[in-house]
C-alpha cells in the first residue's frame, strides 16, 4: 500500500475520511477511541516502592539496621526496637520528601501542555496537541513545533527545521506534490511534516497521518528519558556531603576511641558513635533543596510564572539584567488603530489591504484569532464597512509571503479584475525601501507624520501594493519591489501601568531593565519614557543599524549604557546577551518569535511568552510568563531570591545543629564528663528536632528588604557571606549550653540518667531557639514578624510537646531512658535556652555584613 507521501492530496484525505474543511465532531470522537492520545510514552517514573526501598540503601542506615540487630541479640530489646522505629521514621521522612519533590517536579512539567491550531467542522480553533487525531487538519505557522506527522496540503514559503529528527541542520523546503518513490526516509518525504520538527518559516495546512508513538519521532524516541534536573546547587552539595562524610567518620572513630579509652562499654560506644554519624550527616539536604525549589516553582505558577527548568528557580535571584520585548510584555498588547491616512482615492484599497493581508483567522466562537497588530487592522477595516466575504470575492487569494522579523514586511497576492495585485504592509523604513522611485521621492511628508505619531508612542505601519499584468511566477520576497504607496496607520498599545512600579523595584534591587524591540526608535523611546525606564529627555536609544557597525569592544561599552534598543534583529539580540554575559552580567531575556530561540537559550534565564509566544520560544525558555507580563518576571525574581535564602537558612540551621551534637559528644568526655547523650537521644534529635523545623524554614516568607539588596553573584559559594563562621559559632553556643547544663547537673549531684535527660532537653530547646533565629539572616528575631511562618511555630510546639511527653510519660521514659526533671532543673534549662538565644542573636548582629547598596 502506498504511504501518504506517495498519495495525491485528495487520495490522502479520502484514505483517512477527512476533507480540507477538517473532521466533523463525530469523526473526531471515533478517531480518539480508535487511535488514542497523541502522546509519546512518558519516561518510566520511579515507583513509590523503589523510592521507599532506596531509603534503605544508605550506608548509614544499613549500619544502623545492623546495630538494631546486634542490640537485639545482646539483649537490649528496647534499644533495638527504638532504633528500628527511628530508622523507619527516617525512611518515611526521606521517602515522603523525595516523593513530594518528584511529584511537584512532574506537576510543573505537565503545566505547559503544547497547543495546536486545528480546523474541525471548518472552524479554526486551538486545542491541546494531545487531542489531535489522524485525519485532523492542522494549521501551522513559523515558530510552531509540528504536533504530529502530517501530509502537506497547502504551503506558503514553508520551511522546516528537522534537525531534531534527521540531524539535517539546514532548513528544509517543502512541496505538496506526491512523490513517486518507494521507501523514502523521513528526511526525503518533502510533502510531509513530522512531529517534533520546527516550522522555521512560512505557513501551512496539513492533514495528520500519524500521532503519538506511531510518528517518526515516536519510533525513534522509544522511552523518553526524563532530563537530569539536578541543579548546580545540588551538584555542589553532593560533593560537599561526600567530603563531610569522611570528616564525620573520622570524628566518630575518635569519639569511639576516646570512649573505649575511658572504659565505656564497647557496644554502647559503638552505638553512640554510629548514631552520631547518622545524626551529623545532612542526608536530607538534596531532597529538601528539591522541595524548596519545586514548592517555590509552584508558588511562582500562582503568580503566573511557569518554570520549565528547576535549576533556573535557584539562579533567578541572581539576575542583574532584564532585557524585555516591548509589545505585549511592557505594553498591554491591546492594539487599536488610532489614526489612518491614505493617498487620495486609495482609502478603500488601503482598507482592503488591512482586511486581507494578514494571518488572522475568523473563528465563529472565538472571534478574530491572531497577532494583536493584525486583528486591530482587520477590526478597523470591518468597522469601516468592509466585509470579509465581499472582499474575498473581489480578491481571490493566491499566495502569501508571511511576516518575518528580519524583513519586517508581509505580502499577499490576489487575482483582481483580470490582473494580479500584491498587498504589502510593514515597518515604515522597510516599505520605503521597496517603493517605486516616484513614491520614494514624495515620501517626506509621510515620514514626518510617522515621526510625529511614533513620538506619541504609537506603532506605525506603512501600506503599499503593486498591480501585475502577468501572473508572477515565483512568489518570493523578490517581487516586493517598485511598489505603489497606499497610506499609513498608527496603532496605540497602552503601556502596562503595573510595569512602572516593577521597574522601580528593579532599580532598588540592583537589576537593570532594558527594552529590546523590533519597533522603531521613536515609538520605543516614547514607551520607555512613560514606563520610567529612561529619563524624559532620553537620547540614548540604539538601533539595529547603529549596532551593525560596532566592533565587539565598542559593543561591550555600548551595552553598559543603553536601556532602549529599537529595530533590533534576533541575531543582534543574541549579540547583546552574549556581550552582557561577557561583561559578567546575569541576563534574563524575553522572546516570542521563532528566531528568538537562540537568545533565549543563551540567556541565563530565557523567558518566553505564554500567550503570544511560539512553541519554539517556549521550548527554548527556562521560564514562561503565563500572562506575558513583565511584572511577572520581577515577581519571579523575588521568589527566586527567597528560595535561595531559605535554602541557605536551612543549611545554616542543620549544619550548626549537627556540628553542635558532634562537639558536645566529642568535648564533654575530654572535659572529664560522662558521654552526655545516649544513642537514642541523638537519633531522636536528628529525626525530630532537626527535621521538622528545618523543613518549615523552607516555607519562610521573603524578608521585607529582599528586593533592596543587590543580586547575588552566581559564582559565589553557598558558604559565602560569613555563613561558615555563623555555623561554627552557633554550634559553639549550643555546645557550651549543653556542656554547661551537664556541669550544672553534676554540681547538683544529679545521677547520670538525669544528666542525660537534661543535656538531651537543652540540646532540643536551644536548637529550636536556633531555628527561630535562623529565620532571618540579618534581622533580629522580633523584627521578622513573629507569626509570619506558622509552620515553624507548629513544628516547634509539636517538638516541645513530644519532648515533654518523653520526659514525663512513664512508658516513654522507659523507652527513651529519661527521667522526669524537677522544676529547678527545667527552669535552669529554660534560662540556658534564653541565654543561648540571646548569644545567637548577638552573633547575628556582630557578623552582619554592612548591607551593600545596589550599585
Ligand atoms: P517587540 O520586539 O517589542 O515584541 P515588535 O512586535 O515591534 O516588538 P516585531 O514583531 O519583530 O517586533 O516587529 C517588527 C516591526 O515589523 C514592527 O515594529 C512593525 O513595524 C512590523 N510588523 C509587525 N508585525 C507585522 C505584521 N504582521 N505585518 C507587517 N509588519 C509587521
């Protein structure tokens, strides 16, 4: 049986019971049950069981398990059960953290489903690409990722990029004619388009021939591997954890040695040093970081910023430059034609041009679909008495040269009155370039008018046409020459009011904002002034033409001074990002078109538009603005800063607590005291005291002045900014508190059990106090807003409750080898806790770095 590329368009349509007007609703329903959904088989996800089992593969846990078994056999049954319970508790915590992290990441990935434009019942509409069925008629345009394999029916200047499928890096030209050859590989089937390839130019109409795993992509993709989402931070921490593990093992060995030398029972010492090792290693770190990032990313979605790559969540806070498009991002993308001027007697032809020369689709239920500029033009023509049906009859459509951001023009060709007519519209300079000499010579008044309108922030378009006596053979950009002028329009696209404040916020946060637009210099400057990006008398706008002549060194200088770029091509956008990056900047860059993908990929944070952006730009981006709004980038940066700070707080908390446990157990015997904690106490502190408040720290709200600080350098180590000092000194405070408690207990003549109980409780309470203090890096505990993080208070109260239960409920006393503390002992612990908190807060004050004002 011939395959689709060998069939004529008509036979291809018949074979799948389709037609050029698309499938009917009934046919779609049948096809959906027959063929299923247009999805590639997802990567194998780690099952719940394997996540759970992987918790037990940790070396430390295995040793602990062994310890439980040994305890059991030497007759320490309670110890064995408690260790077992704690291992299970640990495993459950690890499991739920890892599972939740994976789930959040998955949810994020599912949040930006690709859409496709299909024609069904002769009505165009946007649907989720997974719902496409064989026989569907799809409408493609530049920037789309082809949603399924399809036979081309109609093409206009179509070129595709099939590198993802065939490795061919040049754009492929397409045809709609059948090909009479057998067994052609996908790359040679020129009348077909394939799932996952990119429409790099032009537009097309095609019939879907295969979906999901039946597509060429599906055949080679097999099982998709989910990409490695490890963030730079996680990678660095993995290395750090390994180094830490070695240090911890050495220390624990020393503790073990000292114990034996002091004559402690061997088994007891073995358990103690083992528990210490388990407690000292921050095994929860990687999972907590994923949780912090994924939770942050979910909060960002609520604010309309969809993060496509987890590492970007972590680095967002470091952005020093935001380079933004104008149209739709800084402005509302609500275009209306404000002014129109035509040559005498040409107004009707101008309106015909406005009505016809575009990609606008007339949908029954959704109104006019398409680019805001074009729908505004169409609407104006309709409102001024031109009807689509009539005009289509007078001007039967023949061919189209779609808009592209390098040419900045668009043309369409029609049969008309026994002749042929080409309608052209575009950026003023780009139209003047192709006018006939007569019109070029008379263009000055129109150019003046353009300037006047552009100064008011309006987008100006020029319109032209050409009549042909002979039908043009090849409809390429070559025929856009010697045109007759028609007239001009100005469209208003009001700036987004909320952007004004967002730009102010960027200024205080040390982030430079830059406008890079395809629009002309005057319009761009006018809008930039209104948004407060530049001063009212701003002269510094640079155009694509200015940049063209610059040496790399000169460009490197120019980018430091320029806030508005106009008439910039995608290639120049890329050059601007690269230059800024060489200057050491961390750049977020927006883009929407097919040609923007390279700059989005190059930018540290590539930002695509959710509403108007092309598939290709979204695919290349790290972040998608669901509302296309500049303000959303700024909100996301704030969230990014918050997440990073919280991770730092978590690390500060966990490492200072862990270190204090090691120091306490290490130093107390050296100072002549008994080993101050039993293994169970250590394990308990690790599980509950460190775990619960630590986790709550991740949800800490952003500090009030977070956007008054300069961006963090991405190369800066996680441990920069005095955090190591703080870990060590805080640990020292906690250690002193514990050892002091033990000294006091000895002075009171308390027995060993009471000493253990007291040190255990002090360590627990002081660590909780530490959790409260860690909530802010710079501000005192009182000025943070005491109840702004309910989770942390919840976890603290819960931990205190559990601790009291362990101390005062008899059967728990037996298990945890504690004893009820009398009021004198308890109040001493409380005083020690308060004093320690004061010391830790004082440390914060002393170690606080002078706040660097953003420069
Ligand atoms: P931004 O880059 O800020 O989104 P932009 O929309 O002006 O701005 P482009 O889409 O590259 O950037 O457009 C560049 C210029 O091309 C516009 O200023 C306009 O003069 C012209 N233009 C835009 N859309 C069309 C179109 N559909 N047909 C003809 N010309 C157009």
